């Protein structure tokens, strides 16, 4: 069981009145709370139950998650984000677009991953996470052996894991950590594949800022290797 401390901001600028209303009145309708039971079937968090569940770890402003939810109404989208301002921004899209297939977990994503049964996720996203560039902060990066254990357990056979970053050190970290795991298969057929964002991979506000600043993102897509003998 992981007990690592969660680092990063929880609040930014004070929320305007409209966003405060969303946090108070709308968030409770879409918040995912961990039950007392040791495991949580994510499909039970949606009504009606979706055909599949996708998880976004650290959704930032929520634009990617909102678009995925809009374009895949039969899929349940769970977004994990501790930054209050990002949660409020996603809630604005949820309300304005009437997205009923979204659930929001406002704590450390690892706490949720610990409770998910095997093969319960059909897709997962980790897009532009904090790179924690200083050497002494590398242990704060999300892709650690323990979290990859949890993620590979929760992903179904052939499920897709998408990761992206504009930071060169983080890019190398992501790729090396995933390539050393035999249960994750990189789907790229050439190095150029990582430089092109797939059409169904919607952009984010942070990505646009990175490109405008002259940084080059990479887009990694891995498949969860099917378990043998089960």
C-alpha cells in the first residue's frame, strides 16, 4: 500500500463566484468517493453503467477530458485532479455541455488506483504532468515502479495508456520507465510517431502554451500486453 506524500499546488487564484457555485453545488453530483470496501468497480459509479471506463491522471483544466467525454458518450471518464481551479474549470464544461459520463476524484490518483480491480480500465491518460526537473525531486514524478504496478494491474488486456510531455528530461523518464516494463508495448512504428498527436487525442491548454514557447511535445501510446494463462 502506497503512502507517499502528494506534492503540488491544491489552490491557485481565488475562484470567481460562478466557479465557487460549481464547486459547492455541482461537484457533489460528480465527485467520486472511495467506499469502505477494499475494491471499487468503476462502472458502478455511473448511471447507466458505461461500456468501458477511462482514467485521466491529473487533468489540469479538463479540456482533454471534457472532449473525450463528449465524443465517447458510452464511456465513463474518471478524472483525477487535486488542483481546485482545474476541477472548477472542468465542472464548467460538464455543466455547459451536460456531460453525464464524468466523475471527478479530487485526491491523489494513486489512492484510487489502489482500489481498482484488475482489468477495470480500458484506457488511461497521463498528459503533461509536472516534470519535477530537479534531480532531488525525481521521486515525485508519477511514473514510478509502484504506480506502474498499480496501473498495469488496473488496465485491461490490450488497454491503451497515453502519456505526453514537453519537457526533455520528463520525456526520457517516461519512455525509459515504460520501455523497461514488459507488460507495456510501445505502439510506435517509427520515432516520428511520437512527434505527431493522433487525431483523436485532443489538445490541451498547457500543450498550446508549450508549443507557443518553442517546446516540442512527444505523444506516447502503449498497450497493456495480454496476461498469459488467464
